[in-house]
């Protein structure tokens, strides 16, 4: 068990070094693709930290992402960019905490609808305020190389993997798995189920907001439809499910092929992207209910003779 | 029996569901180290009573005390932490986890909280007690029915609860398993555990319970030493008469 852990840690370290060195060895187009991959790795992995064990499907990614982009957009005149990223994280965590307290006592279905509605509502409110004040979007005055965005996201990804690994070993992580299996048993075992869920929901909230804050200068100009695009929430869910949420590295396995496929599809069929997104969702749910992780574990169990855990 | 040895008391505990009174002004005490049988015909309010004690349901009126501390206004997880552990009428396993992890849930979050090696040691001790030490790595789906019941029992025992609530733990077992099950609970009794047992199996009630509280239509109709209660004419009329035993 211990040596297994060292092995995983070593593998993670090697992958991290490769990820960091990548921009020096590949072309501009690949770096742009890598920025997207890193962004979705960050979003999908943090999404799965909460939704994996609890089975609560959150569609709030866009809401928090948008919150982050607007933190940068509105804050740049007053505060340095480097300060705005953690600030967005704190705001995201706080708002996720409030939303969690209000909704996580509800059953999963209500939660899904609420999170979807939240992103849309925030978008509509900002649009309304902008229309009322006559303001259009926000111009972002700073600019970075693609590789800089990439490295920031890789750093955030490394942080999330570390946090996820620590949670997996903690009482909180164990509590979440029990809650996901049977909330009634969890409560009667002495677990504060509401608090556990709220605490963990704050992580994807904070991470999506930080990601939004990082990415804002890349857009140059932000307006509600860019910052709060609902497509983002669905993409994150699809990628996480494609990879599988049973393991920390699961979403990553989904993000890489899906990002490449998506790049190709959105370039070739720019008007049918939503349709294709829906189709891919159906295919994944039907063919790979446990994602690539489930598939791999099944193959391992069949050929390796061992168990899948 | 002095006041100090009373572990659990119900005082006028009442539960209404709309117009239906499922539990009606129920009073009884559970003394340390005793096995109390909570018996009565179907629908008499036994399971509702267990749900009130464990916090699955809130009392409409009255109070429930654990060692003179009011617990009936606490949420289920706090009641569990204070030392009330329960099993469920229909066994509830954590399907994605191993037997070991299922029991670990009780060790990590229960009344006496443990973590790491210490928790593992305690879990293995409980698995030995219920006879499942060799199935620690098994998944719940690979277990027989009685073994899932054993896992559930180990999960509630591992946190050293002050009171153990067993909701028809022996139901659905075949005759051999039933014998094993009774022997297992007998062992817990010999260890001095305090147990409230909701049960239909008469043999089990006779051989396990020190005292019985008999319920009918939400009310307590008799209470006392098992042999005496079971020969009470009113009990026979209400319970044995209606049930076909």
C-alpha cells in the first residue's frame, strides 16, 4: 500500500514535469489546445471531487467561472491580477457555501436544476444591469502569452490533485463516500452529512472561480454570454463522466481525448456543436457509465485476476 | 435498579403523522446491561419508536433522554455520536465499499471515534466477533444475507455505543442462521451491552430478552420480565391473538 503510494506520487511528479515542459517542445496551436485541456482538467477534476462521491450533478461551473472572470474584469482597476485569482477563489468558496447550505439538503434532482438555474440567473442579472447602466462588456487591459495561461492552469491543476489526494485520505473524503453510498447510514453513523457536502461543494466553487479569474485576460473582452456560457457546465460534466469519477485521475483521462475531439468538431461543424455535445453525452452515458476508469478496472479485473481496487 | 443505571428513558414520547398517532405517550426505561425486547403486532409502533430514539423521526410530544441528557431534539448524527447506534429493518450496506470499509464507517464516525491503525484494529476485532474476519476484503454483493446482517452489526458495535437498537435483526433468516444469530446476540448480552430489540421471532425474544415492553396501536400495554409479559392475557389477546403465532 505504501509503496503503491510512492509509485503513484512518482508518476504524478513525472507527468507534472512533462506538462510544465510541454510549451517548449510543441507549436503554438498545440499550446492553445493545451490551455483548453489544462482548463478542463482543472474544472473537471474539482467537479468530480464533489460530484463523484456524492452523485450530486452540479451544473454550476459556469456560474462560478463567470464570477471569476468578472472578479478580474471589475477588479483589475483596483487590485493586481495576482491578487484577484485567490480573491476569486475565496468569493467562489463563500458563494458555494451559501448555495450549498440552501440546496444540499434537497435531493439530487432539485440540486441539478438549481445549479443550472443559478448560472442562467446570474447571467441574466448581469445582462440586465449592463443594459440598465448602458455599459456593454468589460475590456481587460492586460495580456499574456498562451503559455503563461497554460502554466498558471497547470499549477492550479497540481494544487487540485494535491488537495484531492489529501481529501481522499481524510475523514471528510471517507464521509463523502459513505454519504454517496447511503445517506441514511451516514447520518446514523454520526456523520454531519449537510456540513460534509457543503464543505466539499466549496472546492469546485472556488476552483471554477479561480479558473475564470485566470482566463479573463485571455478573452480580452468579457460579457455575460462568454463568462457564463452554460456550455461550459455541460462540457465539464461530460468530460468528468467520460473519464470516470471513481478515481482522482479519472476526469483527466476524459479531458484529453474529449478536448482534441472537441477542437476538431467545433472547427469542422461550428454550427452543430451543441447537437454534437448532446450526442456525445448520450453515447458516454450508454456505453461507458463508469467512464474510462470503470472500463480500465473491468479489464484489469478480467485479465489481471485481481480486483478492481 | 437505581437512577444511575438507567441508560435510556422515554417520557410520554408521542409521534403523530397527521391524524394518525403512531406512538402514543410511550414511557419506558432501559437499564444498563439489559436486553429489552420491544414487541407487538405489526403496525403497533415499534419501528417508529426506534426511529424516534435514533433521530430518524422527531417526537411530536414528550422527550427521550440518554443518561439524563435530552436527545429527542438532536439530529440523527448527534444522537449517533452520543452513543445510540442502530441497525435497519432492511439491511443497509454501503455497496461500493468492502466489508472492512463498511465497518470502518462506524469506527471513524461513531460514538467512540478512531482513525488509522487504531480504527483498523478495532474493525478487525469486531469482524472476528461476528465471524467475518476472513471476508474483510469482500464486497457486500458477494455476501449471504446473514453475513450482510453481521456486517451491519459489526458497524454499529465498533463505535462502542451506549445503547444498541436492533430493528428485526433476526428477520428473514433460515433456521440454521437464526440459531447462529441468536447465539451472536447472546454473546453481546454476555459482554454486557445494552440492547433494545424490536423482534417478532418468539424463540429469540424468550431466550434473549431480560424484559419486554409490549406495544399495541401505539400504546404500551404491558412491561416486565419476559416470561411474565408473554403469559399476560392482554398481551396474548393483542399480540399473539392477532398475529397467528
